[in-house]
C-alpha cells in the first residue's frame, strides 16, 4: 500500500490546460473516487499517476518518493481500463498471469498467485476459457485479477464499469468494494457516474474544467456542497434549483415567502434556492418550511416512492410522493420541505451561502 500525493499537478496540451495545479493527498489504503463530467480532467489525472501521461508541472509522490520521471512499470501500481484490455487468444489463466511475465518468480509462485486471484474473484472454474466465452462482468474480473497478481501498492481504475449493463454494474460495484476491504490496497477510481462515487468511495473528488471543486466523504458532499455544480452533480435525482430573493430578511421563492428564517444573515439580493427531491414531499406538512403548489407535468412510479414533476411558480421542480401515491398528470398538488432542507447559493458566483 502507499500514500499518493499530488502537489500542483498540471497537464498541458499546447495552449490547452487539461488539469490545473491540483493538490490532493490520498492516504494509504484509502478508496478515492474522482468524479465529474466528460472532459473535466479526471482520467488525465489518473493517467499522470499511472505514468501514461507526462506531468507538465507539479510533483507526484507515491509512498513518499517523487515519481515524475519514473516509467509506469517502476511505480508498482496496476491499472484496470474501461475496455478490459485482455487478450482474446489467451485463456483466463494466461491473461491473469500476463502481469507476471517479466517478474522474477518461479513457475510455482506464479501459478500460486494466479490461483489465489482466481479464487478471490470467483474465476476458479473459468481458468481454461478464452474471453469470447465470458460475460462482460467476468472479463472485467479477469482484468482485475491481472492487476492483483502483481501485488501493487495501488490500484487505478479508469471507468471500469461503463461497458456493463445497470444490473451488472451494481453487482460489480459491490465486488470491487469487497475486494478493497479484503486487500486494503490504495484505490484511485475514476467515473462519471455519481452513484458509483457515492456507493464506493471513502472520499470523493469532484472535478470540473481541470480543477478540483470539492473533496469529502459522500455524506459531506451530499449534505454540504460548496457550489451549485457539486450540489446538482451529487445526489440522484439532482437537486432542484429555484431563483429567489432575500429582501429585508424575507426569502421569496416559487411564489412563497419565508419570513421566519435566518435569511437575513445572508444579506439582501438574488439567490438560488436548492432543495433535494427527497426532501420535497407531496402532501407533507411544511412545519414552517417551504410549501410549493404546482401542476403535475409527469410522474415516475418507482414502487417504494413516486417522482412527481411539477410546474410551480414559473420553474420546474421534482418532488417525491410516498408509497404508491401517484398523482394524476395535470392535477394540482402541494409539496413541502421542512426547515433545514433548503440550500442557498449566491446567484452570481453560485457559491454556497448556507442552509435554512
């Protein structure tokens, strides 16, 4: 295992700066997930850690040693790619053992490592098969096994589940998390899927335009986003955002006014008011919080709850209805959020101001 430190890490392609002087320390044995939209710099950062991209500026340390100029094979890390990168003409056993091709180990030790990785990953009965006879999930496990046998100090995963269907992605998330708990090896994982990030990470790194916006545990990012982008990117369905204004201590939003709040502490002016769909409940008591009446434009029954899309006060919001309650489209309903569930953001900078 190893601590990974990024200090002012920068990547330029000509005049384009893909990663802009980011600082981050990943603790020994930690599972850290980089998340963000396509083109935000997360995969480029991972490839710099792996040694597959040159570092334009800054310092990268692995296990306390500067590795900027080291070749990938000298960094003792293993990378699992999105497209598996396993060889179709080789058996499962041969693919898993390929990472040991240049290792100075006896044939018996190599075989022992292959069998141990296969046992951990549930591939013992598939060792003689070729990739064409495997499912997508099995191929990904082979790729992970090939990384495991090298006993690396860190695993790097570059969107490894994006080629799998939804049900298999869910199962593989659990497998990778269990594998980390068992091995205790440092993991750096890149994804654009915030559900993967929330369910797998010890800490999440949110990136946008080559910069780190926020770093924290899944709960910290969900409860206390630092800006509008993070607030909407973390959490599913995405947070509702409504234009509002604070005037003489009174918050006005979506046709409602909330005088008895701490809004006065934020000063007068335009704000964006955020509320998560799970906090905005159809038919609930407002308890001094926010109540919104609107026309139902669409419903999404999910069994345990229903997502209700409302046109209210000139904005579109998503609320939830409990149980099997499915409001009729074009009907008018009221959805309420309790005190403490409202987020305020500055309308200009989109930075978080606090909660009401």
